[in-house]
C-alpha cells in the first residue's frame, strides 16, 4: 500500500508474506524476548564495559591496574590454570601421529593415542564419528561410571557424548522431552537459587515454569527438604512440577509427592549411586539425567566442547526419540579428551608421576585459594563467605550500606551490579553480581571463580580488599 | 483409572499430567515423525547391514572381500586421504606448546601457533571463545573473502564461526529466521534435486514447504532457469517461495519474480561476488547466506566441527536475533583450523614446499579418480556418468533391467537401494542410492565419494565392475 515504507509491521498487508524476514515476525518475536531477557542481564552491562576498558588499556589510558582479571567465567585456563600435560600430549599425538616416532612422548601417551586412533574411521580424528559418539569411548565412559558407583550397572546405550554440558545444546535437549509447552497446568521444573539466570530463560522459552527452591546459605548452600516442600507448595495451582534440577555439590535427595515420580538431576556427586542404594521401586522408576563435561574439574578443557549425559530409567520409547536429538555434534578431539578424563594415568604408568604432580598442584592451589578467600573475605565485617567445600566459585554475601543501595538505584542498576561495576572500574576485576543467580530478597552477593593460580588469587584479593575499604568508606 | 495399565495414551486422564514423559506426547509425536522420516531413508537399511557385515568379518565369516569400503560419506579421511601436515602441526603446537621448543616444527608453524594462542583467553585453546568466534580469526576469514571476491567488501560483523556447516546446527538456524511456521500460504524454499533428503526433513520440521527444482543431468547437473521457473509454477497456490537453496558448484543465478526478493545460497563458487557484479539495486537487497567448512575441500577435517557463515544484506534488526542463535559452539581447535584454511602457507614460507606437495597430491589423486571413474563407468552401456567437474561425489545413472526392478519391489526396496544392497553384500562397497537424493522418475542412480587415494579407487572400481557384470547377467 501507499503508506507502507518498509516499516516491517506484522500487521501491514504489504509487508506480511512478501519477504522471509517479515513473514517470520512471530519467530523473531519469540527469539526477541529471549534476547531481551539475556541482554537485560546485569552481567552484560559489565561485560560490555570490560571490553571498553580493555580497549582503553590497549590505547594507553592510565589506570591503577595494567589488565582486567576476568573471574566471572568458570574457565580455569582463562584464569591462568595450566592444562594437564597427559591430556594435551595424547591430543597432539592423535592430531599429528608423526610425534609418536621420536622419544619425546612417554610410551603410555603413544599407546593411548594409538588405541584411540584405531577407533576413528580411517584412523584419523578428522573423520566423522557415530551419532552417539565413538563406541569404544562410550564403553570407557560406562566403565568409569560403573567403577565410580561401586558396581551399580551402567549401560553404554544410555550414554550420549555431547558437545559439553552446555544448556543450549545438551540440557535443553533433555528438557524438550520433559516439557510439554501445551500442557495445562504448565510443566514445572524445580530449580535451585542461586542458579544461573539462563536456566530460567531456557525453561521459559520451552514453555515451562521455573519453580525456585532456595538453598540455605547459613548451612553452606545446602539443599533442605523444607525448602523443596515450600517450593512445591508455591507451585500449587500454577504448574505441575515434574522435575528437580540440582547443580550444587550438596547431598543427594529424593522426593515423592502424590503421583509425581519423575525427577531430574545435575550431578557432581553420584545421585545415580544414591538412587541405586535406595532400592526398588524408586531405583527402577525415578528417571535421572546426569551430565559431566571435560570443561570442569581438573581438566578445565572448555574449548574442546565435550561432555556426556547418562540417562537412567527412561522409557525405551522416549530413548528412541532422544537418539534423534543428539546428532553427531561432539568434536572427535573432545571425545578423545573424555577418554582421558575417565581413564587418567594410573600408578605405575610412565606418565603418572607428572600427572600426579600437576593434579596435586591444581588441588593444592585450589585449597590454598579457598583458605585465603575465606580468610580475607571474612576479615571484613561487611562480607560473609560460607566455607567453600566444592565447586569452582565463591559466592560471598556483601552487606551494602544504604547509601550505596540508593546510589545504585539512581544509576538504574541492582545494588550488587553497582558494586561489581565499581570493582571493575576501579580495581580491574570482573566478578558477577548475585542478581544474576537469584538471592534472598534484601541480600546481595558477588561471585567469582576460585580456580586460578595462587598468585593470581593473591592479586585478586589485594585489589578486592583495597577497593572494598574505599567503597565502604565512600558510602559509610 | 482402573482400566489404565500405563498405556501412555495422551487421551488417558490417568496418564496425562502425571509424568514428564507423558505430558510431553505432542512434542514426542513431532520428533517421532522426523525420526520416522529419517529411519525410513533407504540409506539406513544399508547402514545397518554394513555394521552387521563388519561384525561378521570380525568373527571370521568368509566373504569375497576382507573389508567394507564405505564411500557413502563425504569424509575424505575415512576413505584414507591423509590430513595436511601444516594444519595438524599448527593444531598440535597450539595444544602442546612445548612442541615449539624443539626443532621438529618449521618456524612458520611455530609463528602461526604462537599468534593463534595469543588470541585465546589465557593463551590456551582450552578456554571459551567469544560467541561469534575468536575476533582475530573472524578478521582472517573476512580478509580471505575479500581477496576471494576481488575486493567486494566483507564485514567481520557479518561472519559467524559455526560448528561445521551441518544442517542440524547451522543451516537450520538461518532457516529459523526465514521460515514462519504459522504463515498462510506456507513458506517455500526452492531446493535442488538431487539433494540430500535431510534437507527436506529439516524444512518440513520447520513448517516450510520444500519446492524441488531439477538439475539437468544431461548438462552435467547444471542449474537451468527454465527448471527454476517450473518449480516456481509448481509452488503456485501451495506456498510462498522466499528462498533458493543452492548446493552444487554450478553457475551463479539470480531471479526476481513479483515481490519476491529474498534468496538464499549455498556456495562453492562465489555467489556473493556474482551478486556484487550485478550491481544495485539487487546487490544491495538480495539477502545471501553463504557457508563454508573445514570438513570439505583439501582439508577434509570433518571431525573438528568448524565452519563459518557470511550473512549479506540482512536487515540489522534480523542480525540482532541471529546474534543469539549462534552461541559459542565452535570448538577452539576448529577455529584454529579455519584460520589455516583461509591462510594456507604461501610461496617462500618454510612449510610451503610440503604443503604444495600434499595439496598437489590430493588434487592429482582426485583428477586421476575422476578420469578413471568416468572411463570405467562409461565403459558399461548400462551406466552413464556425467563428467565430474567439481564436488566430492560421482552420481552416475544406472539403467536397471526390468527383472531387477521387479525383484526390488518384491524385497520392498527402491530399485537403486536394491542395487546398492547387493553391491554391499557381494562386493563390500557401501554406496548411497539415488533415491536418497531425489531423481527424475524412472531414473536410478548411485552415489559415491571420489575423494579417496587412487589405489582405493582402483579397488572400488574393480569390485564395482565385477559385481555389475554379474548383476546385469543375473537380471538380463
């Protein structure tokens, strides 16, 4: 029509149906709302400013720090942790088998690389693998789970090698099977608080309702049955909770309420073993999806994009559909790394001494970081840090003065985002605000990765202490 | 209710809403129909039998061949083609930088690895990269495209590094923006025939209509304007064609019909350059998405899962949404390989002589394979093979005798699947039937990868010739 100037309104008959990108408005709007959710995340404000500051530093702008330390990711190598030599040697030997001719590599590195190359089509990590992953590597994973769980059976056909345990590609696939976007009442999934906000975005995008249950900060972020019960009560009349999502390394827990008996676990400790120990009928009926990845733990190989999911007690009919959801997307080198993750060097192997030294160093650094973080943070009355028993992050509570909270409001930021922004600006430290993860109303937190070299952590704590004193003085 | 025995019918009030997997029936049914489409593909019958035969051979069952040669994939390394040393050396050096200390690696390998490691967070390929890919590698890709297209501008912000150019992860993302599943009439996408059937499955799953246009076999599978016009005519009253999907290395072609001006290209030759040469207004308005991958071409690194897409003339509003679709999923080592792909060793570089020798060897092998395939296949009156000018596959027509067609019907198979099944059983060769890709009614084809070492191709042609003679005698 005459009054259309390409304004791309879905209601305009000229625009609708004429061009792919216009006819697609409904899809775009759906995506749009996700993007909005994500872009509104407070973290992105910080992330953008970090890039600006880095550019300013490159251009020679003077600041009290020479580089930004980014500990907002669970990304150990980014923070300066060194990769494990055995992992990298096996990967390098698989990529460039000529390396095995010399005497630079230990015999167990060569044997492992040789064995893994034999599992690759054409003997090359450059060929495609089977849909669920390389069968021999799936076998290795299932034997590892069997050992880990003290003999609880593990069936290779229940294991899928996946590109990491990323929400976008892996957990969402499982949720697709679980969530019926058309259901009434809607499907509910119990999620912990704190928990990354992408979890809520993903659930909402699938048409589910996120039902938060609060972890107990005073008890070191433990999972408490009463909190689960409160969450279930809050869901009444709103949605039908069918799954429980667990991400913290707390104690295993099961629950059964009415006819609900489908649960869903994200594990660091073995919920599968705990389930088996409960015995029938629960051990044969509770459905469990447990994820693991080469990105976390001692390896920290985030860039390889490799993980696996084990599915327990799923209906065979559902398994058939899942077959189709996971298609052939884990890079072969990532699969090689998984094989090493589940079969590290053993005492007596030529690579064992170095492997032991490196892993002990990572463990000792982490223990030292834990000790120092608790010591330094808890030396401030305006900070409170629970003892760090597992996981890669500290999540201390910060008691912000009313004047700071007021100032944050003026800036249009959540109080803890305001704190993190000033921390970034003045101390060159990128932390995440608790707002990103959910927290009890009126409480504020900051979150940072503690898997760093010890000298990096000292530098972080020094900058944090200096900044925090100034900040508290300013807003006293 | 009393009469429910866990039958999982969506209509049963006992089942509905009780368990995640039941409430989810609508999603499962949708997935189910995709699975059915895929599982019904004739190729899967062959694939399953291949695995059985391999197992039989392992168990010592006697056959006229000692191993199955699988040339049904476009997977050069699987077929025995050797990886390029420079690619593998750079990757190995990035993974295990200690390799750079010795004198085993050329100085340009070390320099490249050093430069690439500097682009990785924390100097490790084990850390996460930015969402669209590592900025410096995106820059390399954009400079490569600029050179390739003789100076046609290429903007880094239009490039996304992706996990291969796989349908599942990459092309589908672009189609999501293009296809409105609610549109009436439905969105149409013109696709070539032959073309892999997953293309149709993906389009159908997104709610689009696949509008086939036939390539001209007599003219060496060329794209002809009349065929496109026929396809457009066939779409009238059925759907609204908004995009053209091109996968063969034919001549660039544009069309504009009525208000339609959104097209979509898959390129091996530069459609972007052709578009620029046409000039305004088309060159500024036709939207183009062009894909490339490390899986194809001289590298053949399928297992690394790396590719890129360049988006041209897309609406800035749409680009914002696309930002969110591609998230952080190309493995860092795959990105490293892309950098080498777009910047191979140049004359004068220490690695150039070996690189030249290896790539010349691959090219010469391919040329020899092309010559021999045409020679051998066309020596049979019951075969007809178009001259192979590009691409990694031969797609000869086979004139099957009526008795063979009848026998295939009895076996419940398409005639060319029947031929391929016998070829597998008797000669240990895994080819794909033309049925998988679409073909003119009453014609039959077989498809196999020609990117193999020359001795492998000789073995393939020997087995094929012997089998074909017997087969034609049997059904004469």
